[in-house]
């Protein structure tokens, strides 16, 4: 059994499904029972249904979901019994999913629940390695608006939240940033970068199948204009976009820059969230 778990973290609609599938076609393995394709993701989601259910149940118990723009789970402690039960369920899932190849885990909610998944992976004897897909914020927002009818404000806030979290929680692990456009342009180069960054052997590949999978039809939202900084009245979107794209081209990730944004975002969102919760309590 291989003792490596490759977690695909980051913002949904950034190429998480594409990179997960390519990794699997290059010698890694998925857990069983994956979420299939639909109109929003016609080539497949490549995420384990059991992991999705485990995460959704936990998020729902704590008044959250993938669409939650807040950091309530990061800023509010979870009671020990609930935390321990959640970690145990994840650990059992990982143990039965392990194979002779590196295990690829892609489930969008894990980015907000990474501390539990990483603890479970440790308990299961797995080494955590991380891949973070990167995509232009305007393309991410356009994809969410088209698929889920979100406002540009919510889509942009989710972009900030999940990218900041992915970069923050991955700092102590081997990690690789992969530009979505770069993957589509030259997947062989990008897989070589991932292999080197994570010290992984990813040589057993089905090149014809990867070429067929990564067709131009996967890139349905193309927008390289200025990020929508007007949403926050700051340069957050532009800054996150620049730092992550530079990292995806091989530069050292400017973690300090993103940490400063995270601290301000965290303090502001908790203030607005508590104010809104008080409003709901007074109006009910």
C-alpha cells in the first residue's frame, strides 16, 4: 500500500476536477464510488460520494455549507466529541480507500475542513501532499454565476476565502500550485512540476487518455481582464491572483502577503457575521 494522500485543495471551478483526473491517469488512484458528470461538470467531478456526505453532514450540523463565505469553522471551536467522531469517520474512509498507488482526494469542502482531514490522514498513516489549482478570479466567478446563479459578490468572496485557506493550511506540507490554463496548454510539463515538488513517481500514465480528457471544451469561461476589486474596495482579488499565479509559474509563494489579507478578511467577516446573526435574532 502506498502511504501518500494527495489532497486537491482550493477554490471550486478552478480546475480541481481536471487536475484530480489527470493525476489519476498518471498513476495515482481514486477512492471508490465517485460523483459522476452533470451539466455543470460534463467530464465528471472525480470526488468520492462518501467523503462528500461525511463533510456535508458535519457542515450542516454547524450551520455551514460550501457556499458559506464566513470563517465560522476556523474562528469558533468545535466541541471535542463532535470533532473526534468526525475525524474517526474520515480516518475509516481513508483506510479503506488506500491502494498500492498514491491516493487522490478531491472534495471541495475539505479546504474548509482540512485540519480534520489532515489529522485523520496522520492517524491512517498517510503522508499529506497538496496540489492547489489556480484560475483567474473572473473565470471562477463567471463559472459559478453560470452554474449556480450566484451573485458576483458571493462568488468573489468564496474565491477569496477558499484560496486564502488553501494556501494557509498547506504551508507545512509538500505542495504544488498548478495554473488551470497551464495544465490545458501543457499537462506533461505541469505533471513534471507536481512530481518534482511533491517527490512523487507519476510515470505510469495513459497519455492518449489525458490528451482526450483535456480538450479545449473544458475551458468554457475565458476572462483575463482586471479582477473585480470593486467588490471589496481593496486590491485583494488582484493580489491573490498575482501571488498564486506567480507560484503556479514556479516563484516562491508570498505567504506573508496572503496572511495579511487573511487576517483582515477574518476580522471583517466575523464582525459582519455576528452583526447579521444578531439582526436575525432580533427580527425573529
